[in-house]
């Protein structure tokens, strides 16, 4: 982290010097000046938020449904939903690319979003599965006998009870998308610019200060998400009182 | 009303008001453990019906089946005269309260209690009025804006009760409502339940394994054994006249004395020859009776049926009893008697005993549970011993 900060403000820094021979804020000026990197940040943020929200909306009922299975059915379903995550990203990307090309969204943000959703749904389904296994379903039963329909129980009881885990899940989904390189490159075909792609291209080009300042921007959201998750973890109330 | 057999469904023939709840031949659950079969009973408005039974007897399964939380395999559930057997829980008009209060932590007390009204689309003004009234009934009128986690255990129970009754359900189903409470709170919540049941004329079905709670809360008690309703009776009748040895044991009746019915109306046992109140089949039999069915007399009193030696005094908050050893030809037996008329007993003292046969149940050993019990008792002489269960 410290190295990245120093590197981001270096003008020249060659071996074997222990510190930069010349200091420069060019990397940060360029970063804050907008242009290509601003587009990449915007794309990453929009894709991350969409991936977190949509992934959460899909994984929530999947995790809930799997939690109601018993024995081998539960393990099989959990393994099935997690299997795309276990595959190597390049193999997964090639498979997804075929799928998004068939849909006609190859090389577009929509295609990249669909690709990001695959691992996100896998991770978040397991996340919600673990929560629903521990969830006290008696509160839903009691709410039903109090007169609430299944839909009312979901929106007035279950979702409010799990609002903090849901917020955490959205943050996790955001981070999964935020850090995606291989899937974005393969499915986006270089046409969809995100921050990881930019950082990697600067590194390949030898623009150390640009790569370092971009990498620091990449680190910021995970740090915020970790802080938010730590705050939420201490306040999560999954059980009725 | 008593059933003639443990296998027969039981209906109370006494004239009653129209049933708030009528359960007919309901079978629910599966497997040998925890299911219930062919259950039939009725509960009227304002009546408190308590179901007792050992763990795994099917009490909670029955309650959940009535609430619609699990499907019934057979039979019908009528609430307020309408068949609700196949309706979803929210359309049954039967509220099911769990053992622990399950308040929604994201809502304050007012919103928790208002929940059943809000999901029914009741107008805001009426919600305010009804919630205020019901919170007043459970002494929580000053707690409307409090969050559940700031309430004491008793207040949470009362809030959950208020939420259950605010929509005036046809039947309130309480699953072990007092089992998680300490004795002081237990009495408090018991009185609160009885108070709101009277005020709102609720039909209550309460499941419990605690016989004290059952006796204190019930108008009638149903005994569930092995998934079947074995007996339904008011508490006094049930405790005085259990219909089988299994029921007597569930009711913790401590004295079982094996004997032999000679001519249908006289039973010979280590306690002497005692006349039976009802004609009984000749053969081996077991007498079961509570400690207060024994009258303690002076050893030389002419009314004494037998004598015994005091072996232990048992002091309890509500009743002091004494263990008495009776010598017999086969082997000595030990029985437990309540101390009412002879308070100055000491260990080793010889006393006379007389049984109040109106309060003694006699079970022929033809019943499967009785034959097993007789063998057990014959080998052990008695269910009680000085070091035995109290």
C-alpha cells in the first residue's frame, strides 16, 4: 500500500534507487483530469452496483430455496450453483462469451454484466444459503398465522430482518464485479473499459505512476466495503426478539 | 367426559355453546414419533382447552396442523363453523404463538402489535384504537415506542400476546407458553393469559407438559399419548380418575399398588382388602392413587385398613408428604401419603392407613400398559421406594 502511494507520486524511479529520483503528481493529475480513466471508473461503478443489486435479487431466493432442501439435495444444489465459480475464469469466460454472443450482447456493457453475474450469483447464493439455514423460520410461520400472506411475510418480515445481510451481499457483488479482469476482457472484447483493464494496460506499458494511482483508486471501494461490513456485522439482527 | 378406550375418538356429549374450534379425526405428521392420529375435540368461545402429553406425543404437531403450518393427512378443522382444513394459515383465523415471543426486532411495540391489522388493510385510526386497547389489557400501554430488545422477558411475552389477540382471532393456539419462564414470571404471564382470555372471550388451545400449568389454566384437559387423544376431562375429574395406567403415570400419580380382584367388588392387596366402587373384572389389577387419597390414622384405629411405618418425610412448598412402608406376604411396598390430619409424624412411627376409594383408580391388567406395569411392580414391589422419585 505504501509502495503504491510512493509509486503514484514518482516521476522517475529506477533500480537500484530506494526512493524515486524525481517526484511528480502527473499520475494523479491525469487520474483526476477525467478522460479515459474517468470512463473506466464510471463503468466499473455502474457495473458493480448493477451486479450487486441484480445478483442479490437473484441469489436471495436461490439461497432461500436451497436452504429448504434436506440432505443430499441441499448439497447437490449448493454445488451446482457454485460450480461456475470453481471453474478457471478463462474457461468460464469462453463459455459465457459464446452465450452472450448468441444473445447479441457481446462486447457490450450488458454482456459484461451478464458475465459478472455468473460468479456473483454463485458466491451470493452460498452466502444467503448459510444465512437462511440459520434463519429462525418460526417467525415467518407466526406471521402467517397473524394474517400475513406469503408475499407480505417476505416483504414485511423476512427482507427487513435481513436488510443488513442484504446490504452486505450487494457490497460483495459490487466487489466481485469491481475486481473482474478476465471475464471483462473476454466478454467485453476490449470495448468495455473498466478500471482493472486500465490498470493492467498501464502496467504493461510501463507507466508505473499511472498504474499505481489507478490501483489506489481500485483499493478504495474494498476498504469502504470492509468497513461497512464490519459495522453491519456487529448490528445484524437475524433473529426475532 | 371419558373415553372407553384409548383408541376411540373422544367427543364431549355435554351441551356446549357453538364450537369456536372443532377438530374431527385429524391425522397429521408422519412416522412413529411426533405425529398425531384421529384426533377429535371441540373448544367453545371463551373456553380454555389444555393438551398435555409426554415429549413426542404429537402435541405441537397437532397445534401446527390446526394452524395450517403443516398439512393434515386426514380429518377436518372447523373454526367458527367453517371448514378451514385446506386453507392457508393466514385464512384460518387461528393464531399460533410459539414458546418464546417472536417479536419483529425491526418494529417497535406499537408496530409489532399493529402488524395483524396492517396486513389486513385496517384503517389507521382503527389500528391506533385497537392497539391502544389491547396494550392496555396487557399492561403495556406505556411501551408503544419501545423496541423489543429493550423489553424485559415478561414484557415481550405480553407484547406477543397483544399482537396475537389484536385481530380477535377465532382460536388462539399457545405452544408451551410458559415453559421458558422462571416461576415468578410464569405466574404473571399465566394470569395475563387468563385475563385476556376472559376479557376477549378467546377460545384457547394450550399445549404444555407442565401439569400445574395445565390444572391452573384449563377448563378441560386433553391427554395426548402416542399421537392419540387418550382422555378429555376437566382437571379435577382427570386427576381423580385417569382412564389408564399410562395416563396415571403421565399425571405423575405416585402410588401404584398391585392386587387381585376376587369377586368383582373387592381387591386384595398389601393394603388389605378394599371394597371397589365399581364392579371390576376378576383377576390381577393395579390401584393408582394420589397421596391425598390416603387418610392417616392412629395405628390402632378401627377404621384403618392396614398399618405401615413412616420411613421418610418429604417437605415441599405446597404439600408435605410422607413415605410409608407396608409389610406384606410377598414383599414390602412403599406408598406416599399427604400429611393432613397427623402433622406430628416422625420417622419410624407406625400409622394406620385408610384409602378413600372414591379417589382410587383400578386398572385390570388386561390393558397392555397395565400388564407391563404389573410385571414391573411385582418385581420392584412398588413404584416407590424411600430413595425413589418424589
